[in-house]
């Protein structure tokens, strides 16, 4: 029997019990009414068997029958009440078990969510490790290219510039000694020739390396090299942060972009200034050609 059928049966029994109770009340009232009438009739007639006695006996029999039915229904109601109590107890126990199972399900769901988060984190970490490995490999290749490029600069342009600088310094030293000798000799004509030579040498330096202007403000330094165009190197904390060009020939634009990218990647101010000077020299050579 399901819970709904039990509830329906219990409701029907309760309705029947109320009906029997109302019927018993009515019979009891009728019995008292008849007993009163009997007493009234007994006082009116002589002693002996009367109709009211038979009516009273019948009423008593009916009352006993109703009482017996009432007792049977009461016992049935008691049994149903006990059964209802047991059913309600089972329902409460089932509800407690259901709540306990719901808590266990929620705990298992929380564990599953944590495991899913851990799994997702592991996959994301593996993806990041793969990206890191790829970045390290790419950085290694870039570092190799930088080392190769730096080696080329060291072997070729920078070595040539340093060699020319040493030659010019040596030539300057020789000219200085010659000027001193001429000064001691007191020859005005020779001194004038030496002066012209130094002036020509200064113009050569200017034509080769351009005009160099240095401006400093705090830890920021601007070095401007001007030949055919103007290139400005910005240095912050002994590291190149920007290289700008203005009024440069269009033919040198691609070379300037490559040189600028390389210098910013390495960050060495000396290399950046040397590259600017080389750009200026190359620009002059192209203009001469």
C-alpha cells in the first residue's frame, strides 16, 4: 500500500468515525428524551407493562449496538493511528536518510569539482611549461643570432673603427710632436700649415662621425649624431631605450630599422652609437657614389 492510499483510507475512517459519533450523540439524545417521556407516562398510568417500557428496551438495545459499533470503530481508529504513527516515523527516518544522502552527494560533488579544478590546473600548467620551453628554445636561437651578429660587428666594423681611431690618434700624436718642433723652430709658415692640417683633420672627423651632441638630465642621457641626417640615442641607466632618426635618406630606412631593432635588443649604448656612426658613414658613401 502506498502512502497516498494509506492517507486516503485514514481520511475515510476519520470521516466514518465522525459520522458514527454524531449518530451516537443523536441516539443518546433520543434515549434521554424517551426516558423522560416514559417517566412522564409512568406517572400518568397505573403500574404494569406499558408501551413506553418496550420503547425504552428497544432504545437501550439500540444504544448498546451503537456503543459496540463505536468501540469497534475506536479500536480500528487506534490501530490506524498506531499505523499512521509508524508510517510517519518511517517517513521521518526516510527524510533523515535522504538528507544524509544529499549531504554525501554534495560532498562527492565538491570533491569532483576540486578534482576537476586540479586536473584543469595540471593541464594549464603543462601548457604553460610547453610554452615556456618553446620560448626558451626561441630565446636560445635569438641569443645565438645576437652572438653571431655581435661577433660580426666585433670582427669587422667595430675593429675597423677602433683601428682607424688608433691610427688617427697616432697621427695626431705625430702632428703634435711636429707642431712642438715647429714651435721651437719658430717658423710661422710651418705653424700655419700645421694649423691648417689640424683644421682639415677636425673637418675629416666631423665628416666621418658627424657632430655629436650629448645632453643629460638625471639618469637619462641623449646622444645626437648629425651627418646627412640626425640620429638620437636615448640611454636610461646605462641601457639604450630608444633610437630615433630624422632627415635621413630613404635608402637607409630599412638598414636603420634593422640596426635599431638589434641595438634595442642588446641595450649596449656603445654599440648603438657606433651603429649610428656607421649608418652616417654608409649614407655618405652612398651619396658620394
